């Protein structure tokens, strides 16, 4: 399916209206905590608060979203203030021992949980970098580099992050730290330049993680991007080792395709990103009901997680980006058709025309399972990032298309 000019104009309107008239107004009205600072994410379908605990990674994600809007859409002071609101809350309340950030805190900032992961740090890094550019704030730029350095230290220094399972019994490595290293370095580089962090420049961190993904996690011979593998890239024949997350893998694919777009001469990156997208679309797209399955087994066996066949909002957001970016880079109508499929399914199932924003969770057949709009995991990030990124891609495609 080739995306006609008429189709592109329709998509542009959908993304613009969805972002600026639904998603962002919802979070500005209901999410910003003017009493205690930061972002409240435990919201019912109409935006009423149903839980006041705060996820620290969502503070960083929200800061990135609002500051990026300010940088790329319009210099709206309300967006800049919302970004600053989230970052000030992190600075005031969310640092734990040794500079590591908590994962959750109470509404007024008292610590609740410190996870072994460092995703609070990665998202605080991109939020701070985006705000630094928007506000010309040197302190935020310094914070961004420090958060990213903490992320890299815990993710890639042996022995720092506690292992998920006993490494003497079953040593393994995950693809997620490399994915987040790529996209964090891309954002920091775009906003602050190709600065040196933890002994290497952003581009070098990107290259290292792409190389690791290609060497150890991508298995073109069996058509899969693995979530976890052995230290040498071996497939682990256990529940965890066989479980694939198609939406997560496709998110990885577009990070690589985005890098390929920035390096026009490096066809290897295009081939790698498209290879991951192609094989994981085949594994993830539900041929019966449509939409992206959450988990699948490498060998087609039952998956341990009971929510495996549910449909979550964010894999659809990531797949929408990946397919449209693949279409732009290749002109292949297959990617245009895939984009149309995931766009139609997700906007029909998740979008809420009454109160705005999207619902997050559906059964396999598309029936919404919970009507909340936000929680510890869902906030103003995947959806507005998709609307922003796809809107920009559509604008580029329209500029390149004949009148």
C-alpha cells in the first residue's frame, strides 16, 4: 500500500489533533501536581486521581514530552513549566543512596521502592536534556549527563547491577539495556551534542549497543530478536529464554532505523532494522483479531505470562512509528500496509473520544479491560512520542511527495 497524498494529509490531521487536542491537554489538566510537584499518573478515564504514588521514570518521561513539545512544536510556556515541574520534583525528592534514583515515591516524595534497574535515570537524562535545550539551562544539561552516566555504569559495568537470576547457575544478558542506551544517547546527542559520557561519546555508545544487538540478540536464521540470551548469545531453552516481546523488539527496530536515517551511507543499519521489524511483525501481528500480541514463544509453545495474548497500547505506538519510518526509508508498500493495519486497529480500540487520551489495556479481541488512563507504567510518553514522531514523518513525506 502506497501512502497517497490524501492519506498523508489525513494522517497529519489525526496525529496533530490527537497530540494537541487530546493527549497533552489531558495530562496538563489532570496530571500536573500543583500541590506537591511532579506528575500524578494514577488517573481514571476522566482524569480523576485514583492513586497518588509517583513513578520516578514517568517524571523523566513527562519532562521529555513537555520539553520536546516546546522545542519542536511551539514555545508554549505551560509546556516548559510542566517539564520544569517534573525535573524539580526529581531533584528535590527522588535521589537515593549513591545518586541512584528511586523507582516510586509517595506524592510528597518519600521513598517507596528502589529497583535494580536504572530506567528512572535514563528517562531523567532525556527529560533533563530536552529541558536544557528549551530553557538554556546549564544545570539541566549537567544533570542529563550525570543521569546517563549512572545508567551506563549500572547497566554495563560487571557486578554493579544485581542479576535477575544466579549467574553461577544461569548467566544471561538482556536486550533492554542496549535498547535504552541507544535511544538515550540519540536524544542526548540531538539535544546537547555528541558529548562524552562515562568515557565515550554518545555515538560510540550507540555503536556498541547496536553491535551487541546484532551479534548476540538478533537471530535471522530463526526469525527473532531475543529478549534474553546467554553471555555468548546462546538461546536459553526455558520460559524466560523463549519468551519474545514483539512490540519491544519492533521498538528496538525503529531506534536502529532512526540511526540509519541519520547516517545515509550505512546500509547495514537499514538492513538490521528492517530485518528485526519484518520477523517480529510476523510473530506479533494477530492474524485472528488484529493488533499486536504482547508475548509469544520462540517455538510456538504456551507462554508462562497469563497476559500474553492481551493487547497493550504501547507496542502499537512503537509499531506505528517503525512501520511508517520503514516506509519512508524504503518506499516499500508492504510497510505502508502494515502501518495502515496497526494505525486503524489501535486508534479504533484504545482512543477515547469522550475524555481524551488512550486506554491502555485490551483483551485479545480488543475489548478494553480497564478504563484507567494512567498508572505506574502508563503516562505521557509512548503515545505522545508516537504522535510527535509520526507527525514529523508525515510532514517529511508530504514535502517529498509530488503535489
